[in-house]
C-alpha cells in the first residue's frame, strides 16, 4: 500500500468510518504501519467487535514503542490491553497487563499522563476487591493527572469514575454532578471514541442503579445518536440496547423491551463479551415475571446467574409468586445483610414486598424507613415513589388503612410523573384495598377497575387476576371462579364473545368454554338468563 492509500485510510479513521479504516490498514499489513497506525487499527477493530484483531494490533504497537524506548506510549498500550481483556472476560490477562503497566511506569521519568492511566488500573483492581476508598483515591489521582496535562480522555473517564464512586459513598448530588460533567465532555466530542463509549455506558448504568430514569433516558438518547453516527459500530451497541430495554420496561412497553434485551444479548455475543449478557438476561426475567410467564422468567434468571449476574431480587419475587415464601425470605435476608446505598436501592422495594408477605412487619417497616431515607438523599422521582409505596404497603398490612392512603396517593402521583404505568396501577390496587378497609367501597372499585384495565393493556396477567379477585365478592355464588365472574359481567353488559375475548386478552374459544361452564354452574340456558342471575346476585 502506498502513501496515498495510507493517508486515505487515516482520513477514514479520522471521520469515524471504522470499517474503511480497518479494511485499509489490514490490507496494508503491519509492516507498512507506524506504531500510531497500529494503535488506531486496534481502535477500529475494537469498535467493530473484532477483539482478537484489536489485541493483536495493540501487542505489536506495545512491542514497537518499547523497542523504540518510548516507555510512556508502551504503558498506554498496556492500559488498553488490560481494559479490553477485562471487558472480554479474560481476568488473568487483564491482571498481567496491569502488572506490566505498573512495572514499566517505574522506569518512566517525570510527570507523564500515563501515571493517570495506571491509576485507573489500580482503581479497577481495588473495585474488584471491594476496596472503595482505595478506588476513590485512585480515581481522584487519575482526574488530577488529566487536568494537569489537559488530557481530555483522562479527565472525562476520571470524572465519570469519581461520580460512580461518589454514588456508592452516598454522596448522590456530588456523584450526579460529576457524571453530568463527564457526559457533557463526551457529547461535545472532546474524547476519543472508546473512552466516549465507556463514559456513556458507565454514567447511564449509574443513573439506572439509583432509578434516575429521567437522566437515564436523556443520556441513552445521546448514546443512541452517537452509535448511529458511526458506520459499522458494534462495541457499546449491546449496552445501548440494554438501556433502551430498561426504559421500555419502565414505560410498560414490554414486548419492545424484550426485543431490545434480546438484541443486547446478540450484540454481546458478537463482540465476544458474553459475561455482560447477564444484566440483559436479568432484565428479561423481570419482564417475563410481570407477564406471568414464570417458566420463561426462571430460565432468564438462570441465564443471568450463568453469566455471573446475581438474579436477585427478581428471583425472590418469582419464588414469592409461586408460593415459595420461605425461599424468597431467605434470599432477601441475605441481600439485606450486604451492599451499600446504591445496591440497597435495588433490594429494599422487593424486601418490603417479601417481608410483608411473610408477616414480618417490623422488618418490613425498617426496610421502608431506610428506603425513604435513601429516596430523600438521592432525590429521584422513581425512588421516591418506591419509598412511598413501600410505606403505604406496610401501614396497610399493619391494619392502618387511613395511615396508608396518603403514602399510596403520593406513590400514585409520583409514578404518573415517572411515566411508569405498571407501578402506578400497583399503587392503585393498594389504594383500592385501603379504601375498602375504611368503608369507601365505590372509590375502591374505581381504583381497582382502573388498575385492572392498565394491567390488561400491559399484559400483566397475574396483577390483572389479583385485581379481579379484589373486585369479586368475597364469596362467589354457585362455585363461580373470579375469571368466570369477569366473563359474566361482560355478558351482562351486552358484549359479544369476540368483544369479551378482546377485552380480557383471551381467545374466543376460551371465552366460549368459560360461558359453557357458567351456564352449567348457574343451571341456565341463555345469556339473558345468565344476565338476570348476575343482577340478582349483585355481580354487576
């Protein structure tokens, strides 16, 4: 390849055409490339999901810089090699490259930016052992080195790391401010593409962990635009799909969420990062659980565990729905004994649900109080809604329906603001129960019917069935089931079998079978007679 072709390849790289750059440098062969070209080839390969090619190019660049006596640039290569091998599930190689970087840095004189990159490697090692204070100190050092040398990549990644660690330390306002600053630098195009991708995904994940879905949606949109602007980009698209799936789940678009999560899993496999698929599998498990697809949920949680991702607390809630209360309680007891503020944001709402179901109201109240304190400190709408709903559920279970209602109304309002229809409907179910307990039956019925309508629209079969049972009389006449009462009410309202099937999300064949069972139990032979029975027994 001649000089002109190499310059054209470098120009393709500069404009973000990773496929053209990779093809050009690959055709030229390593001997025709400079050490800097090899580093850029590694970048293009990594962004295209070609991990082995990226590692090969980086290793060649590392050897060349070392042979040329430029140990600082060699250290930079070891940083990248440690990061990419760690990301692709090769911890031994990552540890080896980290040690190599530390050893080489000792031979480098003066204050060089590479001291910041090695500080990052120490930070990741400390995170792996749970040494958060040590990790925070390393992140501070890396950011300071970046500022001294005006290294945009170091500064952006340093701010992002400081932000996540501040969240883990409970300094939420500081943490979010640092994440925002790092993201602004990335959106402004100040950073290299790989660092930009890491900052995007790290910051969005931090927002998701504390249920700051508004921030998460804003930055996910920015990430989508960033990904779309780069032809052939594969790296980071899996993370982008996971975040889209999480947001779609929150908004009640569950089928679309499952599609995005499956896309994420495929992308992770394509780039050779199967371990990262654990989060996607867990999120899919949650969606299947809410839809009542318990076998699919169980399988998804198992896939998450197989990828090294803890399937709790979703699996505990699945066990609870299957009547395995003791198993769910055991998992929750374990989760409550570990984790910092950010991790507990994910655990405490489920803990309240399981503890209430198991009758341990004292510990459920303690969990609700802790969740309320975290929500107040974090200031995220969804987390505040979780806390209000948890407090209302505890008061209702303790027999104080009047005391529960203010919490539940607040939860309903906050879930509406957060555009979370499923959670809003769950708050309505609790409100319906509380209103019935204080004697306001008509208001109770309205809340429960509204919740059931939402559940049906979303495809949340178990929750819809729960609402139906609450709407049915305490003792159903003639041995009718809750579902048969639903069908009978719709018959009494003049609906056809097709209309009933559409409203209850059933097949017409299933509706016809229910109607046959109803006629048999009521000993009637027509829809008119069944309607008369329904009115006579207060079923409508």
